[in-house]
């Protein structure tokens, strides 16, 4: 029986508790703030209890032990443990706002390395910068999720959909976004499609999205749109096997336009559909997911 270990890590205030609760709801045995020194013994315990799916949250509260994690993961993988990791991130401005709203104290604000002469907000920014530095080694092998502009319900849905995939396969995420609201921090590749014909200026299409048939029909008739989609598709298809050989389990491809409503949404829909169809021909076990940052954020759901 193979044990699946999920690691939730990332910036303080980025939504780790939300992610852990989502996994708990999905049937995972969850532990928050587990010291890295106890991880191996914890895995041995759950294996004795025949618990197949477990999730742990480890963050900067275990700062001094974090360097132990990468070699420990290799050791556990050698024993047959399947490890998936998610790193939750957010912009500094977002984290500062969240801490201001909750009035919570950042776990690093008491460290001697931080200047005691700074005002409260500047001290918080300094703590966040230090946290990014300490956690940076954990990002490379993790699936990144930028929580800056997503709701709690979105994050829960993202986490559940991501961890519903089983086995040692690569997960390919296509994500649409608006450049006016910033590039997603979780993107491995970013493609700018703002030069393409814009349905925003076409009669009857402004209030629709790239998911609507009228917008899709309009864009499908534009040669530059087809050319752009094909080039992105060829690029990803060509390099995906090399990424898998480099032990990358997660790849996020972000497609951006001005408002994140029409062109980027349409191309993400097309890419996701095409890669789902072409999965056998590329000879690579692959799960395809899609996200629409602006559409999901503007949903009526809380």
C-alpha cells in the first residue's frame, strides 16, 4: 500500500489553513505545523496505521529545520512514498493588508535580525521579505498557487482539483489572467496575447467572456489567434517531456490579456481541450487543469 504525502507550505497569510481544511474535507489525515524533524517518524506511524493519504503543513515557524526537508523528501521517495507539494504565495501588499485586517503578528517579527527601529508596517514588510528568502528552496519542486486575487472558495476548489490526481504524473495548469491586475506569481511560463483582436470592441461581445460561443466564434475566425494558440501549443508540447525528465511534477502556463475576460480565456479553453485530447500522442502521463483568475474572482459565489 503506497502512502501519499501532501506538503502544504508557503507564505504566512497566504491561505495554508484554508488549503489544509480543504484536504481534511476531502478525507486526508491532516497535521498543521509539523516540525520537519518529526516528518519521517510521522510517515512511519501513518503507514503502520495503514493511512494512505496524509497532509502536513510546514512553514517558517520551523525556520531552522527547513534545510532538512529536500534531502528528507528524497529519502522518503526512495522508500516508495508519493510526495506532492503545494507552495502558496501572495504579493507583499496583499500579505500586509491581510495582517492589518486580522491584526495578527507575523511569526518572524520577533527575530533579532529584524530592525527594532522600524514602524510596524515596515517591520512587517521586512519580516515578509525574510520569510521569502527562507522558504525559497521549497518552491522549485512544489506546485505554486498565487492567492493574491482569489477567494477562499476558489483556493479550496483549486486544492481539491489538484490533489484529486493520482500517481506519478505531470500536472499541466493553464491559467488566464488580466495584465492590469498583475502577473500571477505561480506562473512558470507567461504568454502575452494583448496584441490579438479584442472582442471587447465588437458589438454585442463586450459583456461576454471567452467561454461564450459568440466570442469563441469571433476569435476562431482570426488568423493571428490561431497562430498564437498553435505556437504556444507547440512550445509546451515540445518542452513538456524535458520538464518531466527534470522531475517537474507541476507546470503552470499563464495566458494574459488586458482584462482577462475574452482572449486569454478563449486560448486557455482551447489549449486545455487540445492537450486533453493529445495526451496519448505525446507519450506522457499528464493531467490538464484550467483556471480563469478574473472570471473566478468575479463569480457570485463567496
